[in-house]
C-alpha cells in the first residue's frame, strides 16, 4: 500500500479489525521508509448491477436512492433509523444476491414495499403511491383497503 506521506510502496500492517458494520476490515499500517502511520479499509468488491427503469434507461444501482425513498416514506412516523438501516441493508443484499447484472426498478420497488408493509402501514402506502404511480383516489383507497384487510386477518 502506497504511503500517503512519502509515496513509498512498502508498509506493514500493525493492526487489523473488523469495522463496526462488519462489511470491511480496518487496517493500521506503518510506512517502512518514513515510519508514519495511516489507515486503510478493505471491502468486498461488488459486481456492478444496472437498474433498468420503466422507460428502458439503465443506471448503476445506488443504495443511497433506496434509503432516500424509504426515509421520505417514513418521515414523521415512529420508525427508528436502525430499522430503516436494516431494511436498506437487506434490500442491498437481496439485489446483489440475485447474481444478475441487471434488475428491473419495479422488482426493487416491490422488495422495498414488502419490507415497508411489515414495518409501518403508512410508510408502505406512501412509498406505494409513488412507486405504483396511483392515477386517482380510487386506486389509493383500494391499496389502503388491502392493507386494512391484511391487518385484520393478521391480528
């Protein structure tokens, strides 16, 4: 690993630890030439996944977009950040575990809605209204009635 201070390509690892999220390894290194220390992180490299939008446009999968949408859906709801982070992490794992290089945006939206349905009914309806692009109030009411039926059947 190249030293940040002197550019030397030789360094030794002093300490290795698993990061807090368990997704990377933190390494403390010391340059063999200048003796200064620096930190590096080792992570698993993901095969890029492309998301195919409804209009056929392809773009790189970006987990930040999922989190942003879920945060908007859960705004002013009694949903903890830990629950949101767990949901987002699970969606990311599901997407990469498909082992496909392309995935439909509709498929990702359904994954998110399935998880939100378990987490918070209102957040689910908010997200579904955007994802499914409800055209009128009747469609929205039908979705709400489905949620209520499922809630009554599960209680």
